[in-house]
C-alpha cells in the first residue's frame, strides 16, 4: 500500500510567524484515498538541503507532495531542486509563459522578466494548471514515485489538488482504504486510560492506536488501513467494540464533537436553559459554551464575580457564608450556581470558584457547583499544573458534571 510524505518549502515556515496549514489539508485528502502520510518535513530555501530531503523521502515513500517554492524569485528553488535530485533538466515552456503574461494583462499589469522562471518544467513533467495564480504545478512520475509540486498559497493549492491531482492519484493508487474511530474522554488521567485499554489494542498491531492529552481531555484515535473499506471498517469496529465498555461513561463523544457541543445538544433535547457563574475561570466557561453556533437557544448568560462583593451583589451569596467558609468552598460554589439559576430563570446553573494561581499554597483547589431543578450539589477537585491548565481542567470538569446530570435524567 502506498505511503506519502509532505515537504513544505519556505524559510518563513521555520519562523513563529508562519504556520504550515497546507499539510493538514493534504493529509486529510490523502487519508480519504487510503494513503497514510508517514512524515512531514519543513525545509528552508536552501537548494542542497532541499535536494537531500527529496532524495531521502523518495527512498521511503511512493507519493511525495512538495508545497511552495514555485514563485518567480531567486529563493523559489523547488523546480531546480527536484530536477537536480531526479537527474533531469529544466525545460522552458513558451505556452506557460504566454498564459502567465496574459494573466498579467487581464489585471492591467506588465509581466516582469523574472516571472519567466515559472514557465520552466522539470523534464517529463505534466502541467497542473493554476486557476488562481501564476505558478503552475507539476506532476512527475519517477522510479515508482509520484511527485506533486504544488504552489504554497492555500487558495491556489487546494483547487489544484482537488481538480487535477486527485483524479490522477485515483488512477495510479492501489486498492486501499483507511477507517477511523475516535473516543473523547474526560475524568481519567492519560496513564490510567492507557493502562485500562492497552491489553486490547496490543492484540491488534494492524490498528494504529493513539492516545492524546488535549487541554484536560483524553482523545483515543483508532485507525485501520486495509485493501478495501469494508475490511478496514470491520477491523477498527472490532477494536472499538472492545475498548468502549472499558471507558464507559468517561466517553462523552464518539464522532469528534466537543464537550460543549455535546452538553448543548443535551440541553436542546430537553428544551432546557443554562446560566453560569465564574470566579477562577473569569468568563472562559461561558466562552466555551458560546463557541457552539446556536448556543443562544439554550445559554442565557453568565456572571463573572471575581470579588466577594460581586458574589453577594450579583448572585446573592450570603456575606456570612463567605466569612465562615471563604469564597473558595463547597457552600459558596453551590450558592453561586443557585444564584445564577435563580437570577436568570435558567433550568440549570453551573459555577466555578477556585485558586488558579500562579501564587499561593492552594493552587489548583477548585469547587464546581451545579444547580438543577430538583437539587444542588458541589464538587471539590484538585488540579495539577499552571494557571492555564487549572482553568482548562475546571471548565472540562464543570461541563462534564452537567453532561452526566443531563444524561442521568
């Protein structure tokens, strides 16, 4: 089965100001064809280094996608490097040059002499027409390896790949398919989750299992590649069916939906409304909830009550409760949730109060309150890490607390 490598070319991609998003798009497109992307490399504008990278990749893979470096300037070296690596010459194509010149005229401009560089093709290459720019792409087959030279701007690369590369790939690729499953979980450390499911996935070396810690969540990815879609689907489904019962209600999503989307869907299904009260998270919980389009159908609003005075004035937390228990306590978390619910007329109120840090002895101590139509509760949790992590874990725990409540009703 065919594997692919992607080489992103451009010194700007090695700086913190520029991110290579083309590789994410290309990986998704290639995976849909059953092609596994086994390596991605970013190379600066240096001819010898680029040649070495091309030769090295060509020794390992059957499909190589090179992005960028097809412009008209001296540092656009992709054509030259590929030609040298393959032992081929560069051939000037007058028809391409005429097309580039005509494009400039349509915009009322005169083509610069340096744009002639874009009319050079690697000997034996097929032209990939560029509908949105001046740099044509190139398709080359050499010793069983397919080379695709694509422009760097995404608005040029994407239509070129979809309309010209995909049909060619479908003709040359062997039969293969990738199928995947994803479980998104909260409420379990990464190491504990791995210990729980590793006895299963170790029995299936043909299924790639990846466990990722993502902002206080754990994502489990299962991928199977087989000669056909039915075989890949059956294999990944078999593994997923054995892992899912082990994770149980820690799984909040099986289709990639975010935790806030899952909670929103549960609220919508019940025609219920939610409001929040935040201290330690400073509005981030409300921000997560409203990340979901259409959240106004179930989210009424929130209170950011950083001071004790605001907890009393806006949420009705009794001053004596604050004196007796402090603002970071179970009774106050419960009172904050109840106050948010009462003052907005929501069905559910959710609150967070705690010590996010970075200073103090009690960093990571958080209380989460939940007020529902039938009862109120609060939960004490202790999170590790810095301020950012404490806040992220707090939000996930609060949303998951509400999820479990809604699913139990």
